C-alpha cells in the first residue's frame, strides 16, 4: 500500500493527531521523539504526549512535523505530562 503524498500534507492544524490504517500510522504535529523502540514510540506533541504500542515498528518517514510509522499497532495512548509552562 502506498501512502499518497497528498495525505501526508493534508493536515495542518496545530493539534496532536494520529491516523491509523492497518499497520500504518501517520502522527502529526510532532515536536520531538522522546523514545523509540521496535515495540513503542513516545512523541511530544507540544500540548501532550502520544504513545503508540505494538511490534516491529519502523520509522518510514520523518519530515517537518510528521512521522510515518509501520508495524503492528496494538494501542495508542494520549497523556499530559508535567511540561514547563503548563
């Protein structure tokens, strides 16, 4: 399955967002990657953290503030951390 480049740039709001389809995920508005293994990724999206858990993760693309991730996705969690200024 090929992800059309239009889909990668279709979202421009400054809010945490994740799109999942099968074994593919596009994570939008990424400020930084806090942790990455082949079983999980923790992403700082500015206002909160997004955690994707699963197996065999591979970062396929990282550009601007978007990540294209492949692998078996088991769960997604959103949580607020103790961020400076909050």
